C-alpha cells in the first residue's frame, strides 16, 4: 500500500501542471503520510486518506478512481437505478429515467416527486440513483410505493436531436466523447438541423471529453476557423504550436502535450455552418471541455447562453494506473490548463450565463423541462 501512496506523490511531483510552493508543500506532506501509513492498511483506508489530502489542493480532476468509477467515467457504465432527479424548491423531482434501468422497470417516470427512500432519512439525487428498496413517490396527487433495484446501466452519451416545434430543434450533447463526433457522422447530424430557425444546444450534463470533438461541434456554430484559446503547461520548457490538428486520437493529443508547452485551439471550416438562432443551456454539471464550448460561444456573440454557472473544472488531466492497488485503479493528475484568447483561466471560475434560469416546480411535476420552455420563446 505504501508503494501505491508513494507513486501518487511522485506522479504529482513530476506531472502536476504547476510546481509552486503550495504544491511543493503538498508533495512533502504526501511523502510523510505515505511513510506513516500502516503496512496493514486496506485499499479503502489508503484511498480515503489520499482523497482527503488531494481535496485540499482545490483543483478539479485530481483524484483516485476505483475500477467501477473508472468505468463510469470512460464508458458511461455503472450499477444504479437509472433515476435522475434534482431538487426544485423543497421537492426532489425525477427529470429522467435511463432506458432499461431498474427505475424504468419499476414504472417511475419524469415528474414523479420522491418522498422517501427505504433505509435512509435523506432523500437525495445520489440516493435516488444508488439505493435499493421501497421508493415512496407522489404522482399527480397520488402517493405510490414501488420497489427499485439498482442494475447495470449503460448511459447513452451520444448527441440527440429532437424537434420541439416547426421552428425549433433541441440538440442534446451529453458528452464530447470522440466516437460520437466522427467527421461524417457529425456532418450528417448537422445536415438535419442546418435549416431550422432556432437551435437549442443542451450541455447541462456534459462533463467534457475530447478537445477536438468539442471543436468539431463548436465549428458548426462559429462557421469559420477561429482561434478560441490554448492548452498551456506552465512547467514545461518546450516549443509552442499554433493550433491543434483535426485529430481525435488520444495518443495524438498526448503526444502533442509531450512535445509542446502550449497548443492552440481553433475551430475548423469543414463541419457546416448553422446560421439560425442559437440558445446554449448550461448548469453546474457542465464541466471541462463543455465549459470551453460554452465560454467560446458566449464570447462569439452569435447567440444566447442561459442557465446556471458551470462547474469551473477546466484542467486537462492524464490518468495513470495504480497497479499496486489492483487492476483498474487509477489516479488523474492535472497537467495543463485552458486559457481563452482573452487570457481567462476558467478553472475555479466557470462560465456564467447571460440569463439565469430556475426550474418551475409546477411544470417539473408534469414532466416538463421549464428551461426548454423558456429557451424556446
């Protein structure tokens, strides 16, 4: 266990995107705590101790992952109920049920308000997604009790396009995973909304993904080659590169970061041009490359960015395996930061909407997304 702890200290010392006095002091503490770790310490004790220490840095994407967490992040797979709920006023209201999940099999649906969950006094979004047992819900004034069991769920993170009205279409972008933004497939989707008068782009739950995949989506809204910022590694004394190439391969992007201290981000001119009205929806679950997407679009002045401030989690992390803990365990180390063309670093700040939105309880209890209602107007 000590070897695993020490490896996290050493990886941080070698790769963390800055090495100022606070980071240096953190590394020293990390080594001291590793040395004091009992030889019989369990994996869970080590992880908790490291997670607490890493949290003190107050930097996103700096954490340990279990095999299950790693699979959830990279493949959208995990064991849960499939229930997605949010607090609205003093109610916890379901806004989506993942297809084929335990929540779907129990007959739950958007608009149900969760009143109680067996085995806990707390009614939370986390509990709704993870706990098994009897769920008491209110639906149209009627109180129901249903049995819910977590199951293996594979979340569909592909872009989804829906027509809301004759003039408006909704483009939901749950992620910027590269496999969903292959050139021909993305161009085909663009062709489906290119002539609509109003496009609502929903990145509320987008936790990021591939930089180039994000740039392909953004290119359709920018309609031209436009430099939006850069990925910067302040510790590295290496050359700079004007712009990243249109290549989503992970090994290519890692190679670029190994070769250059700075790599520019620029949109492309080959992914169509949407000229209609655009509204981008963001929330505090919008993070990483999705925040870059929202920030760049907001500053383009080509449309509206509405919702709630984003997460402010905009560092580029690299995952390293921790074989001393067992197969599938890993640690993510922040190795670079995004800096916009205006010189803004979004880490810890996020993107603030031009108009703040709040969910309407009456509509939520009817299974209606009030943000979409407002954005469609």
